[in-house]
């Protein structure tokens, strides 16, 4: 179709990236940039550019998947222990369903734009945005629980060699305590000073982390939202059954978990930003059957975010 | 719109797209959208169910296989690749191929050296 056939576009004010200034465009499609011959050429070029970007996204996540693969390959028991102990399959599954549903509403939104169904497009974008927000809410519930259980990143992870002990106000025993005899009634929450006492006299090498003692039931006042289905005793027993070097690798699982879900979550946040931008433009009625490329491209991005989660879900939550 | 079972790419049906839509634009029929959504839900249920059964090494391969199937139908239908220029699909496949190559060779490497690995020495573990 030639651009000349689009002179009667029912479009409001022209907008976009090319200067409209004062030179007359004549019968020019307001959405067609000067360096393209036809709207089709412009759209396919934009799409190819988006696909190349998505390809680089896949490669970027590929690095993290590679780190995950090597760590899991070398320490399968560690990953099974950490995932079963601290990840909540229910939240993971729910988030999978939410993200798949928001992919559906996004795809439907692209369809609505292509068919000139402007109100349906707005509805679809709002639903997609709600899905993304729901995903992030659940993600933050999970991250908060990880924080409460002292399995965050780096030195805030009780399994990390650099673990610096719990926050002063945090409840529970100092999990980095030096090797108090296992059966010592540690039921009284250890204070940070306890954690440091005797560190210089012990001939036994300090325990560098991990559930210590059997006092853990007091560690999580909000037991009802505890992430895992394993009870604390089973968790401690499984941890003890790992060899020293395996115990040392537990924090590697959390590095993988937080890097992968964190980068993915960042993509969801960016997705929420661009979908909001689409929503504003859609409310203004800027998209139509003649011009829907931004909806299409954001849709592609959103589906890629979905695809990445499709892989993260079984790899992180369903290990055993 | 009737989805042909053949692998031929169906031509866009006139009443499925706007009269002035750029050529090549193709609105995915409602039925396909819903079918794909339903399939994704079913495959999610399958992944979850299979993970409840201990199949040893089989678990990870089934999980990955199902994830690949889900990713493929998302790419084909939600992402229009089925109706798009094949070049777009090639970009995606190439990216996945290189990630697979990256991970595969890295795993080969770590497998090769695994017998030589010593347990992490206490001097590293202990502060």
C-alpha cells in the first residue's frame, strides 16, 4: 500500500520522532519517518531492531544461566537443600500464572491495537500493568522473607563466609556464632556480643554460617509466612549432612537466585514503565490500525520477560 | 480465522486486520490467543506435577523440555514469529543457540576438571 492512500488518517495531532516543523508534508503519513519508503518497511525495520535487542537480552541472561548451571552441576545437593529450604513453590507458581496471564493480555492488546479497538487496548494495557504489579508485590514478599531468614546476598547471608551476624534488632540467635556445642540450649536469643565471645580462644574452627543450634524455632517470629515447607530441624539436619565445602557453597545458590530474579525483576519494572507510557498514549488515542508499532514492540519485550521467567521458575523453585 | 494445520504460513485474513494496516501486520485470532494461554497453563501444571516425582536426572531434562515448549509457543504465537519474517526468528534462535553453546562448553570444562578439584581448604573457609 502506498503512503498516498493514507491521507485520510483519522489521526489527531502528529507526534513522534521526526520533526514536523513548518515544512509541509503534503500527503505524507504522519508516522512515516523520512528515511523509510513505506509504513511496512518502517514497521519491519523497527521489529528487526527490537528482535536484535531481545537477542542481546537473551545473551545477557545467558551469562547468569551459565553461572547457575556450573554451580548446580558441581553442587546439586547444595542447590536442592537451599531451594527446598528457602524457596516457596506456591509464590513461584502463582507468579508464573500471573506473568503468563499478563502475557495474554499484552498479546490481546496488540491485537486490539491492530484492529483499531482503542478502548480494548486501554483495558488490556491496564490488565497487563496490574499483572506486572502483582508479580512485583509477590517478589517483594519473597525477598522480605529472605531478609528475615538471613539469606540475603553477600554478608547478609548467614551461609556466607563473610556473614556479619544479624542486625541488632533482628530476632533470633546469631547464626554465625562460634561453635557452641550443638546441644547447648541456645533457646535464648544470642546477643551480638555472644556471637563474638570466644572467637579468639576456640581451637575448633568457627562455624562460618548456617543454621546453628536447634533453637531456630524462635528465629522466625512470623513462622506462618515462613517460606519453606521444611521444618527447621529437618533443615538443620540436611545442612549438617553436607560436607564442609558444600556448606560453603550454599550462599552461591542465593547469589544465583538474587542475580537472576533481580535482573528479571528489574526487567519487569522497566516493562511497567514502558507499558505505562503505552497506556498514556493509548488513552490519548494515538494508536490505531495504521500505527501500532510501539504496542507491538513493547509486547515483544514483555513476552521475552515472560519467557525468561518460564525458565527461571523450574530452575529455581522446582529443584529437588 | 481457521488455523491451517499445515506448516504453511497462513495469509492474513482481510477482516482480521484493519483496512489500512501495514502489510504483514497480522492480528492473532482470539481463539489462538486463548488456546496458547490454556496450553501455557497446562504446561505449567505439568512442570509442577513432574517436579513432585523424583525421576533423578530426568527431572531437570523434563523441566527444561517443558520450558522450551512453553517458550516456543510464546514466541510463535504471542510474539507473532509464526507470521513474521523468518529473519526475526533466526535472531532469537541464534541467541538461544549461542547461550546453549556457552553453557554447554562451560559445563564440559567444569566436568573435565572436576576430578582434580580439592575440597575448599579450611584456611579459605575460616575467617
